[in-house]
C-alpha cells in the first residue's frame, strides 16, 4: 500500500470529490440512456468519471494522493 501523504482534510476532499464524480457520471448516463443528451463520446465520459471518482475514493481511503506522490504541492 502507498505511504500516507495527506491529512484528514485532504482525505475528506478527495472522498467528496470522488462521490460527486460518480453521481455526476450516473446523471450523465441517465441523460444518455434516455437520449435527452446526445454526445458521440458520452459513454467514454461516463466511464472516465466513474473511474476517476473511484480512484479518488481509493486515494481518500488509503490517505495517499498520486499528485503529491509525483512531487506537485496541493493546497490541502
């Protein structure tokens, strides 16, 4: 498991961001499925948002941030 590099505030921000991403992906999927919205790359956007949200939730649970791990300073 990666070494912890974020505090409780960073964990909460990543968790909430991950949940928001997944919820947004579900809304987009519903719009695409009902053909309310038509995008050529729409289902790729849904998959990307779900993957990104799941990864953010993983980061929150592990206490690890990939951006910090590669040396970029984040404000949280």
